[in-house]
C-alpha cells in the first residue's frame, strides 16, 4: 500500500512540476507579472501538497485502526488525491484584475498587476500594438522599484494610478469596443488602429518620464501632462 501511494504521490507532484514549467514559460511581458505568477503557482502547489499529505495521513490512521485499508482503500485514497489535485488546480486560478481594481492596487504590486492585465489583452490587439505592450512591460519593470519610494496616498501615487489604472485601460477597452471591420476606417486624421498605436506610444513615454522624475528625487513634480487631453479627445473611443 505504502509503495503504491508513494508512487501516485510522486506522479502527482511531477505533474505539478510540469504545470510550473509551462506557466513559467508563458507569455509574460515583464518580470513583475512573472514574479506574481510564480508566487501564485507556489501557493497552489503548497495547497495541493498539504491536501495530499492530509489524505495520506488519514489513510494511514484508518489503516492502523482497521489493520490495513485493502485494495479498495488504496483506490479511494488515490482517487481522493487526484480529486484534490484537480479541484485545487482548477479553482486556484490567478485572477486578472479588472480596470476598476487596477487604479486601487497597492503600489508594491501595481506594476505586476498592470502587466498581468495587459497580457490578457494581447490576443485582441494587432501585432504592432502587441510590440508596444511588450515595451510598456519593460517600462513598468523599471518603474516598479521607484514606486516603493512613494507614499500610497500621495499625489504622485495618484498620478501613476491615473496613468496605468485609468488612461491605459480606457485606451485599450475603447479600441476593443470598435468592430474589427471598422478599425481600418479613418476617422479624422487616424484610423482606430493608428490611434491605438499612438496612444500606447504616448503612455510608454509617459511611464518612462515618470520613472526618471521619481528616480531623480522630483516626485512632487510628477504630473500627467496635457498630452493626455489628446488621448481623451482624439482617442480610439471617439472612433466608435
């Protein structure tokens, strides 16, 4: 019995390790989102390992009381471990933050959570925009350490949340509301595709500028400049 349970347990842990490798090799756009995924994965593996341990201990206790659990007891024990693994593996999913929640995330995880949200948007965006999303991921990685120097409720913190928690989601969700057949139609000076690329480029540069401003000790001077009026009134949402 012991040998069979150990073999099954080893197989389950091997499957968990395979899942870990697949997740780590997934399409992360930055180190911060990758770190959050890794942290979530280890929590899932720990929960599965604890549940398997509890099941094995329970089987051992029952076996000691009734002098062995027999063949069907082994099958039930293995089935319980498989069910625990499947249930925990499917229920403990890394949640993608909503745009509403992004603007309220603590500064220490804001960059990573924004990267995770952006990763969820990539399949719906054109290839040139995906490249800009990846560049924004790089900028968010550079911004993350600087955010640790800010007070949670300070004006600079509010400006950063406005940038990545409001302007960025509004730009992308506005674009996604436009029917695919209309994204190449020019409205004003740009098509929706061109407006999306323009807006993402502005946001990428604004994040880089915020990083420099904070790193130079000028956080009090940080402000989202009037360039975002251009996004607001010449943005993709106006192309609908």
